[in-house]
């Protein structure tokens, strides 16, 4: 069972909480129930679908053939590498539970272009599809940038004042463990 290592991690340095878990049967039952509720919440969020699509296939499609139409081709390669790095970093977040993989890959491309100050051809079909919902893009990009030191400053530099219009991230955080008995 994963709940005991998770409890140890959450209560690191608190030997008394671990001892209470091992000796206080009522507290043990409350913690166990809280973990089961969190697991059920996660399963419902995933829709009981454990075959999670990763953004990489969609990202590759963005840069196939003409891709975004960045000229010279070195710009496209630099943008694709940075977008790939952003997708890698997105896996450290809960974004795959919040958004489809295709939107995450689009956000990574969008963020890479903004970061490198590259503007693809506005008539490019792929770029129009990517830019269809900038509020969602900014939310995804904001969560990726939060992983980096100075994330707020980076967001402000890249998005400017338009950042405040991004919607808050969807809730769905599992409930906290019950308080330990006094």
C-alpha cells in the first residue's frame, strides 16, 4: 500500500505522528479513509482511464513538414527543442489531469515562441489553432513557469499585463489528511 510511505513523507520529521498512526487505531482509520477518498477522487478525475496520452506526439506533428513556418529552419529547430523541454517540465505538474495532451503541446509551442520572441506567420493554420484560446494557454504556461525560479517574473516578462486574465487552475486537489489527535 502506498498510503504509509505517503504518510511518512508528509509527516517527515514527526515521529509522534507516525507513532500515533501505528498505535492509535481510531486515528489510523481516519487517515486510511482520507487516503481512500483521495484515491477515489483521483480515479474519477482520470475517468478511470489509465492510458494517459502524453503531449509528445502532438508536439512532433506541430513541427512536421512546414510546421509553424518559421524562417530560417534553425529557428524552427530552436523553437521545437525549447517546446520539447517545456513538455518535459509539464510532466512534473498535474497538467495532464487538467487539460488534453494536445493543448499542453500547443501551450509548449506557444510558450517557446513567446520565450524566443519568434512570431510564426499569422496565416499559418497550426498557429491559428494554437492561439484559439489564449487564456487556457496562459494557464498552462503559467503552471509550467511556476516550476522555475523567478516564475512570476518570467510570466510577467512574457505575458505582460494580459497574464491577469488567465483563469485560475481547476480545483481537484485531494483532501488533506485529518489532523492528528491531541
